[in-house]
C-alpha cells in the first residue's frame, strides 16, 4: 500500500497575526479506502491562495468560508488523477479538479463539485486548472466583463493592484484584450515591474515599496482612472480611488493587505474615500466568482483560446513537495510569487 502524507493546520496564527511555516505540519496518515459514490484520487497539484488566511482563524469573517480545523488536513484548489472510483461518472485515469481538495497525497474525494479536465484545453499543463483556466482566470475575465465596464475605443485607463499575482497578472492582459487603452499595474518589486511591462504588455508599472504611489499614478494616468481591479485594499487602494473619474468602477476582488487583521470584509474605508465614491458615483461592489458559476465554462474556453493564440501569457511559481505547501502559502502571502503559486505534489 502506498505511503500517504498530509499537511495539517498545527496552530492558528491569531486574528491579527501573520501566518508562519510553523502553523502547518506534514505527517503520515492512513491510505483511504474508496466508498460507494466516492472517488479515490492521487494529488498532482495544490493551490495556495490569499483567501486561505481567513480559513486559518476560528471565525473566518465570511459566511461562505468555513475555518480549517486544527490537526486536520487543510484544503483548497487541487488537481489530481483518479486511481479508483465507485461513482458512475468518474473512471481511473480521469484528470479532475475541485476547490475543496485536501492537502494530502492520496484522498477520497466527493464527486460534488469535482470537475473533469478536458485535455484539449489543458494539454500537458494541468496546473492551469488552478490558475489561468481556473478560479483566478475566471475571476479576472468575468470580473472585468461584469464589473469593469471596459469599452473598446473609449481610451480608458485600467489599474490593477497585486498586478504580478495569480489574478492581477491576468487581469491587466485581459483588460487590454477587452479594449482598455492604458494598463497600469501596481506591484512590490522592480523585477515584477519589468515583468509587467516587458513580458505582459502593461503600459506602466508602479513599485509601491519604493515609489510615491500617488505621484506615479498621476504620471501614468493623466486622464484619471476609469476601472480599478482591486486585489489588495488598504492604503494602496485608497490612493487609487482618489484618482478615479466620475462614473468609474472598482472591481473588488481581494484585500490581501488586511487578511492578517481582525476587520470586517470588505474592510471599511476612511470617510474621505467613502465621500469620494459617493460624490463621483464610483461603483465598488464585492465580486465573487462563485456567484457566476454559470459563466465558468464559457470563460475557460475563451481564456484557453487566448493562451493558445499567444495573446494571454501565464506565469507560475512552482514549489516541489507536499511538505512545502505551508511554506508556499506563507511565501505567497508575502509576495514571493510571480503569477500563480502552485505546489507540485506528484506526477501522474
């Protein structure tokens, strides 16, 4: 019988604490026996994402997220291959993906929410199911189409924070493909700024660690900001909102800057910024891809087409081994990734 290991939540960081590798532990565990109606799968790739920081707290602060339990396997997006199945729709050799995959080498997986992967879309890059052809890609595309109000030929300026991350690196490129004229990315290093401009086609890049963000935005957005894809919240987003135009739009995707703090989600804004939103009639509504699952398949087809045509470039940071999953999560929360952070657990 194969060896089986899992990564569990060893201790909580505290509602205002930063996550640390010590919050996780990798240990041996039993090999699952597949039950009627279930699927036994071998884990190939795991996803680590900012929202998981909320799941490390006993109170996640969100009605749609349940907390991870101490000494139990963490879970999130994952890709694997079916080893055994007692469900009529899944067969050994099928490649599958779900948003509730245990951080475990071999797992019994429920068929609810389990998606078969189409080889014609993914080819040999199954990890794309966790990034550009998964939740981050769908969030970027559907978010822009539903909330961004990008109009071809309107000479619009589109700003993205967290622009070198899983979602942001796609959002800027997608905004261009959808018709935005001036794409501005905000990120945390000169290396990432060069990547945005030299490889991903952004017009301007702002390093929030070294630049005066307000001044650089004025230079990069002389006509103001028409759409803002917000991945970070906090002071960066408040600075962007102050330069947004009348009737502009905020796509409220994530707030990674405050995930380590005990505040409501989305966090409240200073009164000055709240007044600007009202006076300029700026829309700022929370965007959840889970509310648009009917558009998930359609968006995946469009994203795959752009990737195959070379119009959408995908970046990944890959960490090897299930025992490194906790470290990968902590690194991602500190900006250690370019594009999607992926843990490669095993080959098929």
